[in-house]
C-alpha cells in the first residue's frame, strides 16, 4: 500500500515539472525591421560653438538734453510705440519762453524788412521825379528860359534823391540780414524747446524706463530705452584661436530655447565682426537672426560656426543613441544588434565623427526605436 502511494506522488511531481512532454523551448523574440547605415570615411568640418546674448539690431537710449525736472513720463516697459509717440515731458518752460521771444523778434524783423522795402520804393520814386525835373530844367536853361540857380537847385535835388535811394537800398539789405538772423535764432529756439519733449525715434518696444516723474535730469541722463522693430541678433565673443579656425564664408547656425523648452535651430548671418581684439584677446561677432523668430533681448543662444574640414570616420547622426551620459550605436552583426559605446567628435552635414568604438564599414542602425536592446534580432531595409 505504501509503495503504491509513493508511485502516485512521484507521478504527480513529474507532471508538475513538465514530465511527459519534455523540457519547453524558450520563446524566440520577433525580429525588428530597421534602417541601417555604415561607418565610413567622410570630410567633416569642425563645429565651433560659442555662447552669446540676443540683442535688438537697433537700440536707442533716449537721454535728456537739458537740466530740468521730469513733469510726465508715459512710457511703460513692454509697451509698443510708434515713431514720434510722446514718451516723456521735461520742464522746459524757460526754453519755451525763449522760443516765444525769438518768434516775436522774427515777426518784428519781417515787418522791418517790409518797411525798408517800402522806404526804398518811395526813395526810388523820388529819385525818378528828381531826375525828370533836372532834365526839364536843363532843357529850359539851354533856351535861357531857366536861371542858373534853378538848374543848380534841380541838380542838388537829384543828388539828394540818389543818396536817399542808396540809403533805402542799404536799409533793405540790412533788414534782410536781420530777418535771416531772426529766422535762425527762432529755429534754434524751437529746437531747444523741443528738448523738453522726448519722443520715440522709430516704431518699436519700450524696454526700460530709467527715471520717474519728479526726478531731476541733467544733459546725458538716460530717460527711456526703445528697441526698433525688425529683428534681433546674437552678440558673441570668441577667442582669437577659435576665430582663426572659423570658415567665415559659411553661415552659422543659432540654437536657442523655445518657450516650451525645446531647442530651436535656425540659420544666421554674420553682419558684423570686430577687426581688432579686446583686452581679453577676444573678438565680438554679431549674427543676425531670421525675421519672425520669437526672441527677447537678453536671452541666451549658442552660435555654431563651421571650421576647417578633415577626413574622419563618421556615421549618420540619427544612428547615435544616448543612454544617460553615454553615446552609443547599435551595430548589426549576424542578424542581431549589439549595443556599442562610442566616442564622438565633430558633427556636420547630418553625420557625426566617431573617434573610437567602431571600425570602417560596420553597419549601424539608424533611428533606433526605444524598445531596441542588445541582442534583438533584426531584419534590414537596406543601407540608406
């Protein structure tokens, strides 16, 4: 009885352990279809990265030109303004009084010239009459119908009329010069009076207000800063060693962070490059951004310049896999992928330099899916 029970227990245990059917084969993973590329020699240009700051292309710091108190300031940081918009009013009442006085003097000078021209016209008419009278007396004297005294009196009257006409002409010239001076003085007074009103020099955005109402200003005191519409640029400093390696004929790329945190890459254009080094042995380079980019002054951006090219082993950029701080690729070998850590270098034209970890001709997966792991069987779409 005990022997029969033991046989039954052994039979149950054998069935539980898979007895009777033999050991089960482990499930094989399904093959993943991937695109592949190859590690091969290419001419890659060096990439030279420098950090920079976004600036407006045109910035105007509007300053006071007079000694006076700020009576009113309507500019608000962030406000959009049109060219000619009133931003601040300074106390320029003394200059306004000078302007009014100059305008009054101009009016008087204009009236003086009008009077001088009238006197000249009267003097010329008197001269014409004196000349006619002298001629008539002279003819009568020839016929002995006029005395010598009458002729002398006519000659004296003619000379006096000529002198008065010359004086009137000189008075007109003086009045004209006085009028010209009064006009210049009035224009200067108007310009000086305008210094009390600070207006936007162009259409743009107010970025900073330096004073408040009631503050005293001196000539040169900043009042408002305005940035002109029409694009931004990145100002970056570069040491002389890297500047010597830059290919200045190629447009650089600009990388900045969008509001959602994503990196945005656009093509820039070098618009200014300092000809001399500063005390830190660096040069300032200004790179214009394309129109329409949503950037603000003061933002950080990276500028990527192209340097000289050299022959090196490279793989397509989309073959690179980043896991943590490591750079790697998936190498295709015998129908499987192998995870391979690599050391990378410069990147250009959609390819990345591989300094170590790969050999020429090895095939790598492009655009590897996140589920791909070491040892996964793959089928390939062909080299692309």
